[in-house]
């Protein structure tokens, strides 16, 4: 198992708790131990251990477990993963990759050896790189690994295995609103037509913004909590000033993704106060409408009296919209328990979300981030069926011709995306590619050649 060490470097003694030959198992905790040596520090600072991936996985450890990793006076809790992309950029892990023979300690898009003061990078005159022990590191560094939480990262691990398309045509079974991950929040206690959630209606990164913007317009959204952007970024998105969104009341919070961070909590309190002070039809969104929006909506649902099943069902609708995961999919429970359930348990300080008083837990959480009892009561009032909290809009006087026009069916429009054709639009939006001629007939004034349409062009689909 031993391999020659790089010049001047050290050996790492690894004490593993697993089922390796010649080690003693402790049945009560399921732990066992063994030792191994570091073989090398790789070019980008990954620490390679003289422990084979097959040995680690054969010992009973599984992807998604959280391991306790102790060395040089500090202890890390790291997930066991199959690839660097199984953790977010900048996050560390223990990696047993199929393409590698040996286990690595590494950071996705960062240098583990330097970050944790294990070794120092040396750039040689010929621009080659070698490694030397960091200051204060002796010839032998002991690292201890043990099981911290069985399956503790499994939900996140599964999420990193999932992928989705930004191409509308890849989702023929979804409506435009579903493709935008847009929906009304209809759980217990929330008034109809009061609260919505979606992917970003302004950020074009995932090609869902125009669909989301059209959906919030149809819903009559008036007040928006943007968890993802600062105000300059929001206004910099292409088409922002032409959007329905730009005409509404919105607060940009630029929140991170660590729900426990003080910054996240402070900004959430700011966003909720924005809702408290502005009765209306609300929207909560981040970039994809999954993580940050999912957590915030989950807290609000619990506050208003939703059941465990209601909260989970709404959260997991996102994973149908993006990944096609249905309730009978074996990944359904793992994803929900590893994400929204775990996040709310941590926020509410409970061990079992299913048996907890969710309304009390949410109220306690909101108080912990700084909201007063009066503010929480006002928030609940604004989200409830007390229609008097909504602004009253008096209709303008209409003549007979205007009134008749208002009763006519609304025109259905579509914004052309890159790569679209009239046949493709007819197939995905009208269910029949042959109806391209109908679209052309409705839009002859703006289409000179039916074979040439342009991204951003607005087409009538029905009238």
C-alpha cells in the first residue's frame, strides 16, 4: 500500500473506523480502525492517501456519509463523495472517485494542503511545482477519520448527482409556468392568490426568466422578495426594464446559501419586514427557486399552519419541475429529508420535524432572527384570508366599447427563445407542429419570412 513520498514530505497516519483486516471492531458504535500513509500532495493541493478507494468503500462507508476528520489540532466534518462536483465550489470533502485508485482529501476548486496548513507549494525555476511541509509541521502528521453521521450528507449528495436542462423543449409535459418553477403556495392558512414562488423572473441564466415574468404578471404579483441579487445586478440583466417585474415593488437581498449564517438571518428579517409593511400579492424567488426560496417558503408555510406533508409536497414539486422526481421515485424521500426537512429541523431546533409543532417552531425561528410578536402577527395577517389587508384598487370608468373588450379572451403570447422555429413553438405550445401556419397568420405584420424569427420577438399564439 505504501508509495514513495515526495521529497521533504511527511507521512500521514490515518486511523479509520471501518472493517479492515486486523483491526478491532466496536459493535456498539460500528467503528473500526486502521492506518495508512500519505503518498503525495497532488499538483493542485489535493492530499492523496495511501488508502485505496475500494478499501474505504468496502469497509462500510458510503457516499453521502459525513466523516469526522482530525489533524493538526483541528477537526473537520467532511462528506464522503464520488467526485469534486458533489460539493459546492470552495467546499472540502473526502473523495473516493472511481477514476482514482486512492482516497483524496480535497476542496472543490481550491487547494486543501495550503488551506489547512498541511503543506506549502514551491514553484521551481522551471515552473514545476513541488510541496514541502508547512511551517510547524513535523515529519509525521496523524489524521483520524471516523463516522460522524451515517448518510448525513446523502440528500445533498443526491442533489449534486441531478442535472437539468435549460431548454424549454426538453420539458414537453410541463406548462410554461412549471418550467419556470412558478406556482401558487396553497398550503393551509395561506389565502388563495396571496403567495407565489418561482425561479428568477429577471435572471436569464437558466432561460426561465421570461416564462416566470409572464406567470407573475398573470398572477397579479405586486410585492417581490428577491433572495439572490443585489439591486445593481438585478437591473443589469438583459430585458429588466421591459419586464413586468421591474414595475412592481421588489426588495433585493443578495443572500448566501448558508441558512444558519448571521448574514442570511439578518437579510431574511429584512425581506419579511418588506412583506409586513406592504400588503399585496407576494412572490419569493432566488435564482432557480429551489434552495433559498424553498427554505423561506417552508418557514412561511409552517408559520401559517401547514402540515409536514404539505410542506414536503410543495418543496418536492420543484424537483418534479426540474428533474422529473415524483413521489414514487426512490430519491424522493432522500432528497426531501436531506434538504427541506433537515433545514427546518435545524432552524426550529427540533429532532423530528414530522412530530413537531411547526407553527410554533416557525414563530420561534422568526423571533430568533429579530422579528417581534407584533411583526409576526402582521405577517400572518397579510398572508391569511383577511382580504381587508390587500390594497383596494378602484376600477377606472369604462365606456361600453372598453368594457366589451375587457370581457374578450386575453391574447396568448410567446417570447421567442434562441433556436426556436415556428414549427417547434407550435409543437411545444399548441401541441401540434402543423399549427405553425396559425401562428404565422396571427403575426404576419411582424414576420416577413416564416423561416426567420428572432430571439426576444413576441408572437401571438391565440387571440
